[in-house]
């Protein structure tokens, strides 16, 4: 039970969760930026460029916020590919493959980029083995936050955490439970937990609607990948469909993919 004094202390000791601006002006205007202490879900159909969008956010933090630490796990690519993707942003060159690095004679610059991106233990990569309990991701996040001082944890896609779960019914229950725990953990630790969800043809997050229900912020990523116009084909639009911390929803800006540098920019 709480007394009046307890509530006053709670109010006096309360600190608003920090947020960082993403550089996407309309998104930052709607949501203030990327929130710590909240569970954020970006959702889209396959092939929209969700991983690259998340990498844009990761690099934004590493390049603009030297006091912030992040941890990343992209399940659909190797740890080296994730690192080289960040190096492409740093160098403004597509260095996502070893043959491209050799062709452009950029080996030394890539190593310098790696040093710059990973200095001061600001970037962590984590993963789960196939034999691990999928819910161990919660222990990883707790350790990264409390022992390593990580402020934001990025992992995707959330459905792949349930890869070892057999039936769709079991997947739904598992993902519902995981989403509840992630939202509670984000609030408890004051860490920003950011993930990506694959959607069905109807625009709902695949396997489990609870993922959206438990998220504080939900953003739909949209891209016309079949357009005849190359600019339209390479432009990802953001639509905020849920915004519990701040309130407003709606159009939230767009990013354009540069196939030459393999990077996104507003």
C-alpha cells in the first residue's frame, strides 16, 4: 500500500525517460524521437527494407549521441554483415561485402570505421543459439542494460524468436507472453527496446496481434517496391499508428534508399 508521502516521493524522484531524435523530422515531431523506457515496434511486409531502416536508426545514435550505448541483433544476416552495414553509413560507400571492399581498395578505411563505431564499448552485438531458451533474450537485455549500460536494444524480426515453436497457436501464445515481458522490462530498466514485425497481407503483425497491443509506439513502414518510378520504388514512408507516450498518429516522414551507397537518408 502507498501513503500520500510515498506518492509525493514517487513524483519528486521521477525522471522522464530520455529520447533521441532520429533525424526524421516528421517522426520526431510526432513522437519526440526514439524513446527509452518503451517498447517500439516497426512493422512492414517482407521486402520493404525493415532491417536497413533499423540500421539507419542504429547509425544515427552511434554518429550523433556519443553518450548512448546500443546493442543489436539482426537475425536474418550475419554479425559481420550487420557491422559492414554500419560501416557503409560511416563511409558513405557500399562496403557490405568483402569483394566490394577489395574492389574499392577500402580495407584500411573499413577498419578505421570499425574502430570509430565500436570505441568506448558503445556498440554490442548479441545472439541466441538454436538450443537456447528463446525467453533468454530477456536475460540478455537485462544484462546489457544493467551490466553494460546499454540504453537501446535493437533486435529483429521478433517472429524469428519463436522459430523453435511448432504450431501457430503456440507461436501466438509465446509471442504474446514475450511482448508483455518486453514492454514491462523496457519500463523497469528504462531501456528502449526496438524491434521489427513482419505483417500479413491485412497489415497485422504476423502470428500475434498482442505484439502491437503491448508496444508503446507502432510504426507502419510502407514502400511501393513494384513502382515504375525508381524514386518511389526506393522511398520508405512512415505511418505512426500508435503513440502512447505522446499521442499524435499519422504520416511521419520518409526515407530514400541509395542503392549506390546502400544507405537511407531523409
